[in-house]
C-alpha cells in the first residue's frame, strides 16, 4: 500500500515519485488493496455501511472495499462489461443501482447483504453514458446523459418520463449530484471543460466552463467549505461549489473518477483511473 506525504510544497513517497500540490495544507494519499488490474469505469460510496463500490473493467464484477481498512471485502459477479453505479437515495430501497452497459440493463445490489437482485430492467430507447438519482426522493427521478440528450426516468419503473435534446450537448459523460445544492445534478463532458448544471426541480439547465478539463467531480460534503474537486487523467483541480470559480490545481494520481466520503469528519476523497484506486485525506 503506497502512501504520499506532503512537506511544504512537495508531496513525497509513492514508489519514489514526487507530487507537487499548490496548497498549504497537508494531504495524505493511500492506495487501496488490491489495486484494480485495469480501468475503473465508475464508483460510488455508501457512507452508512462504510463501503466503496467499484466497477472493475474486464472482471464482470463489482468490487467492494471497506472505507475503514481500505481493503477489498467482496466481489459481486453477474455483470458483462462497463458498469455505472449509484446509490439509490431512497433508504427504504436499500440498494445500489448498476447499469450494465453491454447488456443494456439496470441491476440492483442490496447495500447490506451485497446480494445481486434478480430484477433486470432493460433500457431500449436511450443511450447511457452515466446516470444519477435526483436526491429529492419525492420527485422519484433519475437523469441519464447520453449523446446529445438528457433522459429523465421514473426511479421506480425506470421508464422514460422526459427527454431533452440540445445541439449544444456534446460528449456527455459522468453525472453527479451536487452535495452543495441537492437540487442540482452536474453533467461532465469526457475530458472537456464544459459542465452542464441541471436543476432537477424543473429540468432546466445552464452551461458552465471549467478552467481545466474534467471527466468527473464531487462537491465537498462539508458544505461550509464550498469546494468542488475535479479530475481528468493527471489534471485535478478545486473550484467553488456555489459558482464553479477556479481555486487551484492539485496533483492527485492520474484518475478519471472521483467521489467524496459523505462522512464529513473524514474529509476524504476516493479517486480511480487505469489500474489506480486511492483515498486522499485532505488537510
């Protein structure tokens, strides 16, 4: 397990490599065990059960890690390829929702037992590059970016409620709820600087331009910090979560996925890329 330690302006110690951070606070990065053998397509974190769910490409499995020990505690087979994962915010459902890209199906994992439910919901009428739940469970919605269209699904039946097409939508990628504003879902582009901010209350949206390219991002769940972190390969950055103003660049290990630990006391992010899975505890 590699560990990086910051002293002054330098962060030292992962296999002899040196990482530069433009921040005055110490940051520690620890690698999870085992490391994925290939790309990580997506991940989500269950703060209640201290588990991190990881889509390990090429395995046909979802890997489950303890966020306490940073070690893998389970593998869940039954998938075919690229997977997208999100926690259903309706706690009564107690499930992780997985979209199995090659099968074109939504599948469900029990958050407590880690059992794969036998329910399969096929998505035929829209293309998926990610998905995210509306955090207001009263609206019972999922948003699905794909192509130049945003599709809104019923979160119970997975049936299409609405589709929004805009020629300005391009290369739509990861969708993440904005902890700073639970009404918002952020749609990142695949390595572009465009960010689409969707208001799930009325499905209106606006375009923002980030200073750096990003494939994924996450808001600091400690809301008074007003920060959002983004990653794209070797580029990582911090923005204000309220208006996406640039603050500074960071130097996390090369990664394409990023989620925040919802336990604010941990002040921690989890990142993943090609053969890399790490936890970054922020100073």
